[in-house]
C-alpha cells in the first residue's frame, strides 16, 4: 500500500491518475465518506471508540473538534482495517489523501489541546495503527517558486491562491515540517516503511510514473 504526499502543487493527483491509467493492478482508494449512508456504520463504530479517548484529554478552554475533524479522526482510527481487507483482493492500493495527509491536516489545524504534550500518547496510538498498514510513501515536492506558479496558474481553487508569495511559502514550509514529523514518527519503530522523495520540478508526470511502476511491482 502506498500513499502519495507532498505540498500543494507538487502533482499528487496527476501522478495518481497516471499510475492508475498505466497499470491495471493499481487501485486508487478513497477514505470512507461521512456523507454516504453505506459508510455510516464505520463512522458510528469508530466514533464511539474515539469518544472516551478524546474525553480523557484535558481541553483547558480549547475548542472541541469540528464534525469534519472528528470524522477524520474516525477515519484514521478505523481505515487501516478496511484497507487490509481491500488488499486481500490483490493488486496495489495507492492513496491520494491518505493517513499522512489526514494526520497533517488534523495536527496543523485541529484544536490546541491536541497539540499539547498531554495528547502525545493519543497520537502515538494513531501512528501505530498505520505503521503496519502503510508500506511506501511517494513524497513529491519542488521548489517554492514552481509550486507557487502551479497553485496560481491552475483553475482549481486553493486557500492561498491569492495570497502573497511570502504567505504561500510559509504555508508550504509549514506542511513540509509537519510531513517530516509524521514520517519520522511512522518510521521510528517500523524501519521497513519506504519513503521515496521525488522532485517534480523539472520532470513530466509520465517520466516519474515510469520510475515508480517497478517500485509498485507493476
């Protein structure tokens, strides 16, 4: 199982699409959708598991999790088990917005009480759930100038698209730092997790895919 990660504009979605187009064995999997009735049992079961663990953390005036953040926590808690079942079907599972992304989003923008030392064991329990499930991380990146140009020139909206160059660069660097922390935590015990760093600044997606297909056994 592989996840494609990287800051905005690094080319994650384009790479995932090209991988699935080029290799029939590659399946792009999405996390459970809180808006789908079929996924309701997943969120009910994993949400109920999370509640006592979250209530045990001192908030000290910090805001509560939003519904979206609670859904992401539920996904991080229960998705590994679903993916292991999916893996039994064969082929190679590739995640675009996978655990590293969700962990980064929640840690960066979640409530303050989850950023305190008292939440360390809570995060460690989530890291441990993913150590055995995730086998490879394709970490895409490029110079800030390249990413800035991509963010501003593509039609897709982005939260920092209209911001100053300084603000965009700070935004990108903040994500990089969080990704590095999470990857370090995931590899602290599981040395078998492979992290392949790929500079997408001067290479076409098709050429990158040529190099990655053998890594996926395709």
